């Protein structure tokens, strides 16, 4: 593909942690997960997997790089919006809606291949588009619930990045 994404580049291998530091990181992760689940519960957000997926994408695949945050957030919401249109345009408009939705997906794939509008069309877009169209998930949760969970995760991570920047 013409679009080279450093999230798949293994040249940025993490420095190995000592066992003590690894346990500290594990403790931080446990507290962060518990806080996310607690806040989600307090806000009555049942679809926490959307937020967890975003956190995994941004921290695991983007290595929590601050310059990757905006594309990760925008891509996640673009993917969910595309999933919504792919599922609901055919219902609302019949065959024309299906054609429009498929055209949008093809345009997004082409934009990804060409490296166009990387803020909106990136690997996060395709990941959330894929997850957002899983039929079994649509019976248990809506795209809006997933989007709210992603929003909560993005706000919490964004706050963490701001604190980190202020400390630097």
C-alpha cells in the first residue's frame, strides 16, 4: 500500500521493563480499567468494548504517541459513522441506499490505499468500520453506545496526554 503507517512499524520496540516496573505498570492498568468501567457504569454506558478497542488501538498499535491521538479519535468516529451508514442507508433508501453505502466504503478503502485524508481515513477507521458492522454486536448495542464509549476513552486518554505534556 502507498500509505505507510508507523503503527505497524516494529522499529519502535519498547524498552524492556524490570519486573518491578512491570508490576507497577500492571497496577496502573488495573486502576485505569476499573476507573473506565466505573465511569462507564455511572454514565450507563453498556458498550464498554468500544472504548476498550480504542484504548487498545491507541496505546498498543500507536504506542500512545501524542501525534497519533487525533487521527485515532477521528478515524474511530469516521469508522463508526461509516458503519452506521452502511447499515441504515439500505433500510432507509433501499437499493439506492445500499449503492451509496457501498460506494462510501469503496471510497474510504481507496482513500486509505492512496494515503488521502489520513486524519479521517486510517487504520482506526477500518477497524471501527469492521467492528461496527458485526451483526451480533448490533443486536446487543448500537453504534451510538459504542461512540459514547469511544468518546469517554478518548477524553480520559486525552486528559492523560495533557497531564503528561504539562509535566514535561
